[in-house]
C-alpha cells in the first residue's frame, strides 16, 4: 500500500492535512468520499503528485471565456449516450472534443483524453480543469465510475444541469424585464431633460411668461444636468458601484447583502423558492448516485449563490456529522420553507429521502415558474405607468406655461 498526503479545507476555512493508506489513487479517493472529504491536493508520500486539482492560472482562459451550464448539460447528455451505446471512453472523449465550439472545452477534453489513455480515471482528469468542471460534475462522475454506472450518473447530471439552467433563466427573466424597462425610462427622461427642455426654455424667455413652479424646477434640473455637476454625478455613481462591489466581495458584505435580498418583497420569496428547488434537486441527484451525505452537502453549499443559505447548509452539515437529522438541522436555520423541511423529515422517517427531495424540487420549481409569471403580469402595467409618469412629467412641465401665455395674450 502507498501513503498519500491529502490537504483539504474545513467548513471554517482552515487548511487541514491527513495521511491515508491506499493501493492506488482511485482507492484513496474512494476512502476520502466515504469520509465526506473533498481534497484540494493529494500527493504520494514520496512526493509525486497524484491528483492535483488544477493546472494553475492560464491567461488563455481569460480570452476563451467560461463554460455555460447549458454547454455542460449538453456535454453530459452526449457523453452519456455514447457510453450507454458501448463506445469506449477514449473514443467518446475524442468525439466530444471535435464537437466543441469552446476552445477551453476542447483543450480540456484533449488533455483528459491523454490522461485517461495513460490510466487516469475520468473524474480525476476532470479535477485538473476546475474552469470547466465544477465539484458537482466531478462528484457524480467519480460516483458513477466507482459504481460502474457512469452512463446513469451522466444522465442524472445532464437533467440536473438543465433544471438549474432553467431556474437561472427564470430568475433572469423576472429581474431582467423591470430592470430593462427602468433603464430605458431613465434614459428617455434624461434625454428629454437635457436636450428637449433647453429648446423650450429659450421660447419661454422670449415670451416673458411667468413659469409655474413645476416647470421652473424642471428647467433648473436641466441646467444642473448640463453643467459640470453631471460629471460629478456620474463619477459618484461609478465610485458608489465600485465601493459596493468591493464591499460585496468581502465575506461580511456578501452576507449582509444576501440576507437583505431575502427580505425584499416578492423577490426575496422568489430567491428562497429557487434556492429550495436547487438544493433539493441537487441533493437528491447526489444521494441517488451514492455520494456521501457530508460531501453532498458541501457540494450543494458551494453551488448556492446566496451566502446566507450557503452558511445555513454548512452549519447543518456540521450538525449532520454529529448525528443530527438533516431536517432538524435545517429547521433551526429558517432559510427554507416549513413545507420543504416537513417533507424532508417524512423522507428521513420513511427511508425515501431521495424520492421526497425530488418531489419537493418538482413542487418548488413549479412554484418558481408560477411566481415569475405572476410577477411579470403584475410588473408589466406598473412599469408602463412608470414610463408614462416619467415622460408625462416632462411634457406637462413644457406645456403648463402655455396656459400663462394664452392668458397674457387675452
């Protein structure tokens, strides 16, 4: 047997190191999965690296861009079909490489083909490309290889990634519409204020009409926006956005903003339902594939976009490792709906946790779709009224003095 030195990161962010005995790197990785440990690096005792997790920073990755969830789902679906048809894994990877449009994806598959041909496992070769394959994909592939059901786990992965992409698109659709309309409305308001109002200002000066208060306020605003103040305003907005991004990049700032986002009317409820559906769907898929519960919770935590929910999952993972049921641990955190927690508890009692999580995910995915549809139907007239008010206020300010002019002519 060979000794392997493993480094990993705990939930508290501390670096840990342990030594395990195994016949091969694959056996060592199986032992780590059994313990619920996600390794950063694994090195043979004599100093030969067995499982590096990445190939270092590469400036080419900046030019090649990232890999979308839909591209990953398509890759998993096609690879599953090839493996299920009995095509050798090397031939399958080579076929997938020729079909990829992304240069980064092609480079990854070329490297993986070479490593698998040299005896490396598919999951371990994926670990060298964290820019392409996340921990969720790697865990399912490794579980499929260990259980001899790679085609089935790849099918589950493809479906899971498609579901996640669908949820993301629904959220983008719900947020994108009002933001787009609001930006257009502000642009129209600024355009009319900066370019249209000055034209009427000269006419009002020639007529000598007494301007209403509202019109005078709009004229003053137009002068202000055409002065050097506008540069300071744009600069201030830019600095504010930069400072916010820097604040959000800190752990404290992200937790504060994410916690606040869950309290926003309508949108907070949508974020919670989306996180619930994604959590249940992913955990169900990982559990069916045979991934240990502690490792599954760690993966789910990493793919959760809201840090408040991620912290709750991480804390629950620690309690689960001490023997506390998952539903009990999550119930205390109050980040998921009560109905979801109750369904999890029933699944734990009946031993049908996988099926119950899948049903909960189905329910909340439907809830997200219904919520997005309701929000869009409600926001559409609101945004139309908002645009009407913005444009109408400018026109009203321009035409109000006309009444004074007509009175003066009489």
